C-alpha cells in the first residue's frame, strides 16, 4: 500500500510541475497581450502560498477572462498548443451561451484549461457579480484577485452550489487556510 502511495505522489508531483510550467507560459502570454485574467480555484490558492509546495492538488487550470477578451485568450491558448479536449468541438468561441466557460482545452502535456467568462453558472445566478469584482480587483502581475474574500466566496459557491456538495471537504480546508492567512495580517 505504501508503495502505491509513493507512486501516486510521484505522478502527482510530475503532473504539478507540468501544469505549473504551462501556467507560467499562459501568464506570460496573457500579460504580453494585455489580457486581464484571474486564476481560480487550485491555481489561485497555490499562488496565495496557503500550502506547502505540492501539498494542494489541482487537476486543471481555471482562468477567468472578461467576456470581451475570451476570443483573444482562446487564440493565445491555441498558439500555445491547446485544443479542445472534445475532438468534435469546432475551433472557436461560440460556445458561451448557457455555459460559464468554454469547453476544456488540453495540450500535448495533458494540461487542461477552462477559460471562464463568469464564475457562476447562468442557471444558478443570472448576473455574476463575483466575476466582475474578481476581475476589477485583479492583481495582473500575480494573476490573482487581491481580495481573498472573493476567492473564499468562490470556494463557498463552488463547494456548495456548483458541484452539488460533491466537492468534498477540500473547500472547507481551503477556507480555513485563507482564514488563517488573513488572521496573521
């Protein structure tokens, strides 16, 4: 059993290095093209240094883009080698409709990216005030919102509404880490 855990940990660390490499490429590309964006969920929490290196897992990159820049961001991801994971999806950005993000994109290193144009599902919240506030308070150089309460609000939404409470206790642990960090300030 211990051998399996060590193998799983090694695979996770290699995957995390790969995702972090791709995240650095995306951040550099978006900053060069002056695309305002905010990292969400695992990548945002990792950027806040709430966890020791490699302690907080995330399997994809969730990136919030202002709706007016979604096509520009999508084209940049295409230049970086990302394509839609669904091979039957046509190449473009006409998928927004009722969705809160484009279909997942993937590259040859198997890094998955979801480009969000809003944080909340349209079916749950008509106007996504959280997205507007996150983009407005974005620290572009760090690629995260400077307001940790907005990250906490997104975690609460995602952990209770979005995933129908199937997200598990991870969001509670994340909230505790944010609380502990804010308490130190």
